[in-house]
C-alpha cells in the first residue's frame, strides 16, 4: 500500500456542499484529490471524479438536502479500496421503468457502477447513502 493510502487511512475526509449543481466542481475537486492521495492512476482518478460528480448530482436532483441545505461526501480508506460515501436527506425509490426504455435519463447508477469497483445504495436514517469504492491496483 502506498504511503498516501496509509495517510488517508488515518484520516476521515468529509465535504459538505450546498445542494446546488453549481457546487459540483467542489465535489469533483474533492474526489480527485482523495483519489490522488490514495495513489490511484490518472485513469482511475478520473473515474472516481466522474462517479462522485454523478452521485452528488443525483443527490441534488433526486434527493433532498440536509437541514442545513447541504449534501455530504465522505472518503475513507477501507482495506485496499478508496470508499466514497454520498448522502442526502431524501429517500431513494427504485425506478419502476425499465432503464433500457429511458432515452437520456435514469442511467446514473449504471454509469457509476461502470466506473467503480463497488456501488451500494442504502437508506440511512431518513436519507439515502451511496457507497462507491475503487480498489488500489495490484502491483506487478
């Protein structure tokens, strides 16, 4: 494991942003910095950044902000994986429509799953929690 990953393991990083799409640049910067600190390749840093941005956009558009008007992101080192959690105060409802029938919308979770190694959506208290993880590549 890289020294950066060890340092990240010792810290819990958190970001709260106003629930506004205008703040997605902060989410992307936060995710990219965490992925870099974890020692991910430039390709995987880009994937983490895109997945975090999509999850935050979903929380903003389909969820609900916390009482302070924000959504929350947490980054944690979990073993050999960088895990990112995005939470909001809304309740996730499984779409009733077949995603193959949607034109340009409703593919956010599938997009995130294609970019990350693990994705889970759960209810957390009165809100929704999305957990995404990207594993550190195995050294050759």
